C-alpha cells in the first residue's frame, strides 16, 4: 500500500512539472516592463534602493511554481498587488520568472578598476 501511495505521489509530481510552462527570458523582460515591476524592484532587480521599494529579486530563492503562486497571492498584498490569471497568464509568469533568473548581482567595488585608482 505504501509503495502505491509513493508511486502515485511521484506521478502527480511529474505531471505537475510537465504542466509547468517553460519561460522565455526575453518575453519576460517585456512582461517586467509592461506590468511595471521595475517601479518597485528596479530595472536590475536590486530593489530597495533609491526610488525602488520592493525586495531584491537577484538570486530569487523560489521555484517557478512557487513564484507563480506568490504572484497570484502575495504575502503582503498591501505592498504588491495580486496578479490573477486574468491579469497575467501562467505563461507570462513563467517568462517573468525566466527573466528574473537572469539578474546578476552588482560587481563588487574592489573589482571596478576606476574605483581602485
């Protein structure tokens, strides 16, 4: 009985992964701009600096399904609006996730020659 339960759980997980849309980072960049994500998270995903007030997206520690679930129901809706499936499709969410995953941390000051002269 336990083996059947484990096998069933495995098959459900595989089916969920198979249904997860694959994201396109270039399309995700368009989604990031279209929905104004840069307004809170900055164009670089650094967030929380200057006029940007949202959290840092660089190194986002979420899986794609968790990210899309968060978009649908953010933990702090007073800070970030929910993007329901009517507003942003799962495919757009996957594209957005792929784009965010391209964000790189800024270069350390010690590695910038001009700052070390």
